[in-house]
């Protein structure tokens, strides 16, 4: 799925897409990136299927 196929309000609905170069935190199963549409910091755990805004984790 590409950013162009999402509606413009996809980010407002929580449908963030990572930039192609996400980085893994060494020693932790967490991936961090930024949304390619709006630039917000997002994270994804090893068990999660979705990227979420990093501030939602605390």
C-alpha cells in the first residue's frame, strides 16, 4: 500500500505509513520511524501489526 492510495485524512484516522528507512532499536523488538505523509514519530512492536504514534505509548 502506498501513501498515494490512502485518502488525505488517513493520518487523522491513524493510518500512518513508515518511511522506507525505519530503524530498529538495538536489543529491543521495537521499530521506530516517521510517517511519510505527516512526519509524526511512529513506532511498531514485534507483536503489533500497526504503526502507532510514539506518544501513545507513554
